[in-house]
C-alpha cells in the first residue's frame, strides 16, 4: 500500500510538472495573406523559437475583408500586425491599441503611375483617377492628398479615388493613372505584367514626407495591465524578432518556409523569394523597438492633413517600450 501511494504521488507530481510546462496560447492576426511580408513569424514558428519561449502560436492570415483592428477589438487575436495610421485612427475613435514592437523600420508603400497617363510629378495628379486601398490603408493616402491640398471627391482640381482591390488591374487596364503598390509586392506584379520601369513613375510615401510606420505589433491596452499577458508578449516579441533576423540572413530559406505555410497554394517560389529580399530591406536596422523619432514623424504626418487630418490630436499611450525593453535585454 505504501509503495502504491508513493507511485500515485509520483504520478501526480509528474502531471503537475507537465501542466506547469504546458505551452501558452498566442493568436497572431496578420494584416494580409500568407506571404514573405510576414516571414519572421513563420520562421519563428518553423524553427521552434516560439516553442523555446513556451508559446503555442496560431498565425491567422488576413485577407481583403479582414481588418486587424476589428479582429483585435472582437477578441479574435491577442496581437495583430497593423499599420500605425490605422492603429492611431482606431485609438482616437476609442479602440485603445498599443504598439508593443516595430519590426519594420522603413515603409514600402508607393503610388505607381503610368507615364503615358500624363504623370510626371505630383502636380499632375489633378483630374486623375488614383487607385487606393481601404480597410485602414487609405489613411496615409488621405494625409498625403491633404498635404497637397487635393480634394478626393473628384473634379478638375482634385482626384478621383478608385477603391482598389489587392491587385494592379486598374493600372494595367488604364482605369487609373496610378495605383497603390508596395515595394515588395504589387510593383513587381506591374513589371511581371509587361510594363517596364521606364513606363512608370513611382512616388514613395516616405520621399513625399508622408511617414507611415508599417507592420507594427499591436495589442489592446487593457490586456497589458495583466502581468501574465505582458510576460507572454515579452516572450512572443523575443521569439518573433529572432525569426525576423533569421529571415533577413537567410531570405531564400525564409521564403520556402512561407510557402510551406501557405495553405492556399497561391504563392510562387520566385515571387516569394523576391518579396523576401525586398522585405529584408524594410526590417533591416530594426531590433524590434519602436524608434520614437519615427513615431513622431508618423504622428505629425497624420496631423498635418489640412482641414481633414487622419487624427485630430496628439495620441497618448499609443506605444510602449515595456515589452521590447524586457524582450531584447
């Protein structure tokens, strides 16, 4: 009987130890579909970096009808990848999103235009149709147009906004003089479709004084008040940045890992490898901690929108170094 009691006690202790070591769930909502734009997270998952931190991470791809801010607000994710303009606009409307890390140092957003549409400079935007992404992606564009004093309701003295799908068809079919593109994705779709760089003129948002921090990691402010949640985010950010740096150093392997995780099978190896090479240029120089100067540039860009700015007042509490200070030290 004593021997049996000892055995039972040992099993109980073993079970308690196993429970104590059980991985904690984290759900990450991406801003778009599975592609090299999010390689760092898939690499961290594939290489076991999340496992090493005691995390069981679920990565939820985005899509044309998925807004990360809404998913976060509805409790569908613990952390979301979002652009700062959308996050700050949501915060001003009452959704207290907080940037806990900023893996992307530079912006990849551009407006790509056909020269044969009569576009040589921003002065030529008047009277033209411009393709714009929505679901929070329109905010940098609206801020830029306000800075140029160009109404977005059409007419000879303004621009007509075409609600662009996530493709470049309006440019190829000459339905728009310009369309929204990213340096790592849609621009190359235009090139692959047969237009050459000489046929095009591109306007990088950063070059136009429109700062927009992209692909930051955001959580709800109320959740950060929980020490257990904060600790979980510290481990998540640490593993994610390890994944990003591995992806930068091993871009082809990172692209392959992304392809392995693409359930849709829609991505091609050549496109993903090219995308990873371009994305690595945007994450280079970031250790994951938000650069306060970059944040201020983004805020001032959004505030300087003339009569219709994206945000109307300086945000408070919109970012924190609390997570990265612990994760990176």
